[in-house]
């Protein structure tokens, strides 16, 4: 099988998905003509070789082969060749704008990460001009985790509890309320720390300074952005529990990586990560309502995300405290079992299955 693939390669979410899917497609024997979105940013020779291989094949691409584009839903106009065009957007809200709908109409079919995302596509179908996507034109293709890069880490055995959050500074990620819950936790349990690896390359110096000031606390440690996935794992292996009070996620790679590393996780019971988070492998923060998504930077009220108020902050604090009392010093075996099911190999096998259907 031969396909044309468009995707970025970098250390952001789309880019991590891009390189891992590209490598896994080759491992499955798929011949991939690769057309990078933006300048590829690789961190090791294996990835560089894989990208060069794909770009060489792109010089003699098959114009009738299917084209898969892993990119934003409002930038689907450009494609490669004239074969079946499959968009693979990763989105966080429950509504599409008119621009997004217009671009999605360029696609013959869609791949999405989760059943949550599939249902959003179906819900928005009636709004499309010329009809929407049929049930069999929207395929759930979960993303994955590299088990070799994120193996179960040794469990920390000292008395301190280290909580961890990874993901660029954003209100969507719940960073505005996580510090509130952590401060409440310190009032009940003194021997705790919160590590934040949240550098945001899209923020101004002033915006980053505001986030740093918000998290100016003696028990909070701000960690620079990791340059490689190996460095991400090195940090994750040193903590006890990940806390992800996100209002909306397109997937949440870091959450699944924490599970693969055997770490316990606290997460909102909402959006795409419900594809792999459950009561068995996570401490879930219940979400009873949604609200317009507004941060006045990326989101301006078009579409909704999880509503998090004082009640949810209190519950989040209690969930963190429950972890300390019940699971501190224990590996998240249910989490590692879950991560095994969500490999990048599984991702591309689902992709191939969709292409052959």
C-alpha cells in the first residue's frame, strides 16, 4: 500500500503524532510519501532518517494514492494528489466554526482520535452545506504511546509526594485553577511538591511572566520545556502522580505517557482522553456542565469546554489527597495495561483498516 502523508514534525502534539505515525507506517510495510507541514524538527538520527526517506519518496509520489493530512480542521484546503483525501484533525471543543466546516468539506472522510470527537463531528453534520459526513465516513483512530520510550518507572518510596503537570501554559489546560487546588492541598498535607513543565512557545514574555508569578510558591517547581521525548520520560519517572484538570483535550499525549510510565493520574472526566481514562486507571474529576470556551487568546466563546468552578477545585484537592492516602508508593498497573493497548502500531493498523474499507 502507498499513501501520501501530510503532517508536522516537532515536539508539539501534532508533531509528536506525526513522527510516530510515520515511523509506525513504515514498520507496517506501508510506502509513505511524506510532505512535511513546516520545517521538520527532529531530535535524533533515527527520526531524521525516517523523514528523509519519506521526503525522497515524495519526489515520485503516486497522485492517485490516498492522502492523509494530520492537521488543524481549519486548514484542510491543501492536499496531495487526487486520491481519497482523509483529514485527521485533533480538536478540543464541541462545535466547529463556519471556517472549520468549510475546510472539513474538502475531505472525503475523517479520522479522529476518540469517540468523543466522532460524536462531535456527527453532531455538527447537519450544519454542513451539501450534507455532512455519513456514519461510515468518520473513523476513530486513537493515538498512541511509545512503550520503549515510556516504560514503567521505579516507584518513589520516600515520604514526599510529587505531583506533575505537563502541557503548555493555557487556561484550557486548567492551569489557572490547578494552583488553587494545590494550595488547598498544602494546608492539609505539608510534604508535597508540584512540578510544572509548561513552557509555551506561543506566549509573549509578559504572558509567561504572569503564569510564573501565579505559580510562585515555595512548593512549586517550574521546569524548562524538554527538548526530546527521552527528557520528558526522565522528568515523569521522578514524580508520583500527574494532575491534568483540563477543560478540553484533543487527545492528551502526556496523560497517556504518564500511565505508560506506571504513574497515577488525576484528570477531568471530559473530552478526548475519556477514550483511555476510566475509574480503574485514573482519579476522575466529574464534570457536570460545559460553558463557552473563552481565554481571549485562542478561544473567544465559539464552542464549549468543561465548566470548572469552586466545587470542582475542592474535589480536585480531595482527589490529590486521596492519592496520597491510598496509592502513594504503588505502580499504576491498570494504567500500564491501558497504555499497552494504545500503541502507535495500533494507531496505524486502524488507519490501514480504514483505508482498506
